[in-house]
């Protein structure tokens, strides 16, 4: 038996056949050949051996699984079967679903039973339902919703100029009706006939910071009036190509200052895959400053509301940069991630290493058999990027070879460039000096 930790769990690699690792009191994790991992509880009740699935890792965190296991232990001690209770709960939920007539009532059940338990970003999809779907089809009987009704929901969003959001609305509707089909409530999915490409073409956002824009971006951020912690967070995201949400969800338990590592937890990453970053010196220096500013909060980026009991929200970071003057046009926070990835290629970093820096995992059988996380190679890649970034800021980038001008002279040159009368005066003075000399 071993003491589970996120580091231990993410290190469990798939084998040719399924296997288990046990902690204590029947609490164990099962690893499938596909790489899927599930917490389970094995126990004996009335002389019979039973087992029940607690949840899939990392969608369910280790802490949540231990809490649920403790509750199941209490059930067994009271002579109750957790497995039987789970089956009965499912039957009751199915019975409750089958009695719902309108789309609105069914959608509410889908949100509670399917969307929220399975989706870390459920809020956005719930917004689509309440804002864009229910006003159109909410009062209709579930069975009477047609493909034309689906188009009615989609077109209303598309006409506002949000083609990609319209595609997402169609996706939500399709998932709701797939759920209805699985419960035998409808026979066909009216959203399946609506092809996403008929709504809008997928847009791959190409924006990233050029080598000339990177110093401009940093200067605008550093001289702005936004909070110091937000400035540091934006600097960190230019050094390490993490997702904004991964940094916002980070706690100080995820950071090892002695080993210079930061663990992105599976429950915090978009793809559910945990990843350990070994960080270069500047990134660690940023984290040390953030630790001082955190004032004892568990969060790397605590919210000023609630005395640091919650982390800063995504919307707060987005709002912070909206009013900053001098930022390169059309750049959002996620473009920093694309900026780092683009420059890693320019610096000669292999595609495998660069993609792993972004926690992009291979798919298919390659993912099953190649489970290397290339931590040392990624560390060297981030070091190389950090050194190059420093050279850009020092004026030594590959497209910025002009001599570095002292700051006070740079301001004077800007004034001369902006004032034609001043330029004529200086030119006249120089000519007079030349003639007199």
C-alpha cells in the first residue's frame, strides 16, 4: 500500500492489462490500458464482497475522492451498501427525467446531472442555455423540438456576429438531445442535422506578439496602474506557456521552490492531464514575488475579495488589460501562449518538446505507448526562450539590432520627432555651429 499524491497518481502509466494501486481501507485506483484512471472502493458487507466506482481521475480530485470514500466507509459501518445506493440513485434520477415534458425542465436536469459533474467550465454552456436556447424552445415539449427550432437558436446568435458562439450553442443542444436519447425519451437528435460548418467556419486565431511588439507589451503592462500581482502574472505567462486558467487555479502546494518546479494539476488543466514544469530563474523569481504578495493565501493569485479565500477570476484578468494604453492592437492574454510556441519553433526547439511545453498531448496509440513528459528538454527550451526574451528587452533580438539609446535621450528624440518647429530650430543651430566652426 502507498500514500496517494497527485504526483504519484499522474505517474501511473498504462500497461498491457489493467492494474490497481491500493491506499488503505479498500480505497484504490484502477489504471486501464487506455490510460483512464478511476478511484474505486472495495469492501465486504454481510459476508459478500462488493465494489463501487467513486470517480475518474483527474476529473475527480484526490481530495474529493477521499471525502467520498470516507462517506462510503460510514455507510458500510451502518450496514448500508454504497454500490446499491448508487444504483438506486441512478434509477431515481432516470425516473425523474422520464417524467419531464418540456425542454426547459429536461435541460435543467441535464445541467445538474450531466453538465456540472462532467464539465469544469460548465458556466459558459449554462449561459448559452439560459440566454440563447430557453427563450426559443424552453416551453416546447421535448419531443416536438425540430431541426428548424435548432436553427432558430443558432441563427439568433449568429446574427449578433458571434459565429463561433453559434457553433457552441448547436453543440450544447446536440449533447442535451444525446442525453435524452440515452434515456429513451426521443428517437432522433434534431441538432445532428445541423452541420457546424453550415453555421460558421472554424477560425484559427493567428495573433501573436512579434519581436518588436514584445517589449511594447511588457512596457505598457509594467507602466500601467493594474495590480502588481496581475502584472507579475502576465509576465509569467510570457515566460511559461501555461493557460491562464491553470495559473489562476495554482496553489502554493503546487510549487516547489527548492526544486524550481510547478505542478499543473489535472483538475486545473483543460485536457485533464497533470504536468510538472521545471522553471528557469526569471519564472521562479516571479513566483517568489507573488508569494510575498499573496500574504499567506493558499492561492498563487488570490482575489482581493474575501481575504484571499478564492483565487482571482478569469474575467478580472481580462478586464485588467482592457483599459491599458499602448498595448499592441488586438492582443488578448491567450495570445501570449501562441507567442511562446511560435518563438520556440524559431529557436529550433523540436515540435514534440514545444508541444509538451503547452501540455499538448499526442493522441491515439502513440499516447498509450509514449508517455514521456520530456521535463529536462522542456526546461532547456524554456531557458532558451527566457534568454532570448531577455536579449529582446536588452535590444539584442534578431530583428532589433539598433544600438540601445539611454532612456532620457530616447524621450528627447521622441519630442524632437513630434515637434517640427523644434527640429527646424535644432537644424539651424547645428548649421550655425558648423559655419562658425
